[in-house]
C-alpha cells in the first residue's frame, strides 16, 4: 500500500505535490524524480475541482485553454481560466499501518487534469479538490496528526 | 488584446443555449470564434487543438449549464477576486 502524508498546519491539511505540462510529461506512474519543484497543496473537500495559483501556472508553465463561469457566495458571476496539467505526489510504502519506506517515490496521476487558475496567497500553492481526492481513500490519523491518502495500486 | 480563449468564449456563450439541445456533456474545440469539432473528453480536444493549431491558438469549452463550486475557502479568501 502506498500512502501520501499530509501535514496538519493550523488545522489545515497540507500536501506536497508537483505539476508538469501534459505536453512535456512522459513519466511513468511511479518514478524517482528529484528535480521536480515541490508545491504546497491545501486539501479542500469543498472544492469540486483542483485550483492552482498563478505562481504555479507561470512556473510550470501551463497553457490556458478555456474559461468556465463560476458563482460566488454572494451570487456574483465570475469567469475563471482552465489549464491542463499532470500532477503527482510523493508517496511512502506502508505495511499494516507501519511506514517502512520513506524514500518518497513520486506518483504521477495517470491522466491529465483541468485545473482553475486562482490568485496567489501566502498559505498554499493549490487547492487539492475532490476531483483528485475522490480517486483515493483518505482519512485522518489522530495519533500522527496527519491526513493520509492511500493508493490501491 | 483579447486572445483566442477570450474571443472563443464570447462566441461560445452566445451559442450555448442551442448547443445544449444536442451536445450537452461534449467538449468543443474552437478557433477564431468558430466551433471546429466535438469531443467526449476535454483532453482529446486539447490534443487535437495542439496538433492542428498550436499552443494558444485554440480553446476548449464544455457544453454544460452546471456551475461548479470551488469551496468555502475560495469564497471567504481572496482566491477568486482580483
């Protein structure tokens, strides 16, 4: 069983991830990538789709390919840009709840995702939404004070 | 100066009510305000757009009326507002 660990910071679950352009990405699902930039993703079960800050979008870089109208909480219509990306996470292998390998293998999701662009902020580089989270089992480990996302591969 | 995404989005929005009748759930590839073709997935449309027109020379729109939510954080924070 491979597990992604999310640290709890001020009661916010943060996970490290990396992103590449789907046009340049040809890695296998599991790889030992040491040259990828690590970004901070905030786990957000309320977000239907993952969002990247413009900092990540510009650094990767990603190509804008569309718009989508969104409604804000005060009923205002806004439009946000969409980008394709390949996203991955660092995982450890675990046997019977004991983490026996902290080599941090890089796990890339098999299919590219469409993400929204959002403004930069000081807390996170992305909102990791339910489009990604719903692919896996995830839970909160109270002893370790960590969110764990488990990959059944 | 408007780019392909902005120009095509304006044209797409005007055609959306008509498109919903026959193409709901599909993804359209657009170039110069014109619909080129329809796809089952956005990435298929993206690959076709890259191959035929190159980066930044096309756009893709989903034929849907469904509005997505980016969650509580995006509302209370400043993530969505410029």
